[in-house]
């Protein structure tokens, strides 16, 4: 079995016959905002001033073995097809790595072929600039047991029937805040921490309501059904 990547809906091996000779899934660095105190060795760290630690983008690097073509024109057409596949997206696009099942990256090839693409001895090296975190393909609260990971996953309910008042927990198993999509059958209120959020009937997506990593204790007031759709993000 040959591993590869799926990017912009096409697979490196299945669609282009490219095999991977080397890969490097780079890790993101923290963005630190620090200020020195005059006449002191101490520093203040403002990196979490907006509620969480920020991270730089990460680099995903792959070196592919390029399949041999007997005739030069065929090789250059083949080369052009590969470059068109990699360079066409003008924004971060879903990238799935066969060796990291259950997660995907959001990535884009930014640097042009002159610098990053090198056809030397039948090989091609490409660097993707990616969103700092890999994102789970399955929403939290899914009941697919075959894919459950005891180290990374958390078994929980994210769909609730409410009659009056319901106190429950939502667990964000990722490393950053998530902003769930909330689907409610009627208007409800959610108490999280010291804030109360009014949730209208229908689907709500807002940056006002977020779940921090770990346990989030919530109180739901109203009558009807409500569900929370969110996906964990890991480094």
C-alpha cells in the first residue's frame, strides 16, 4: 500500500502516481508577546490577552518520487498537471495525510515553483503553509466506536432534550477554543461561567460563545431540543 496525501480533492498516488520518499509535519511555534519592565530582568507575558495562546502557521513538507516518462513531452505534460493541482487553490484547502487518519489540515502552496519545486532525479519537494492545528473529521459526540482513541477522544453527549433547566458538561478535547454551531428547536438560554447567552430557534454560529479546552460546565434553560456541533483541534 502506498501512502499519500489528498489535496484539493485529488490524491497524490491514486491520481498522479506520486509516492512519498520523505515528509516532515512541522509543528507550530507559540506567538509570544512580552514586555520588559524598566530597570528589571522581569517580563510581562501578554500572549493570552485575548483568552488563549496564539500559534504561528506550520509548514508541511513532502518529497515525492515522480513517475518516469519515456518521452520528454509526456514528462513535461505530467509535470504541468502536478503543478496545476498543487498551485491552483488560492486559499487554504483541505489536506489529508494517509498517515494521520481521522484528521485534516488546512493548507496552501504559497511559494512559487522556482523555489520550492525541484525536479531533480525524478523527485519533487513541496512545502505547504498550513493552519496551526489539525482538525478532527468527526464531530464531538459521535458514537463511532471503531475510530475511538482512548488517549485523544472523549465520549460525551452533545444533543440534549431540555424541560425547564438542564445542567451538563461539554468537553473540548482539543488544545484551543472552539466555537460550536448550536441548533435549537426553540429559544433557549445558556449559562456558561458568569455569562448568559440567548440562543434563538434554529441554527446559531457566533464567536460570542466558545468552549475552552477541557471541561465546560453549562446550564441550559428552556424547553425543546438543542445540539452542539464542534470539532477538536490538536497540534
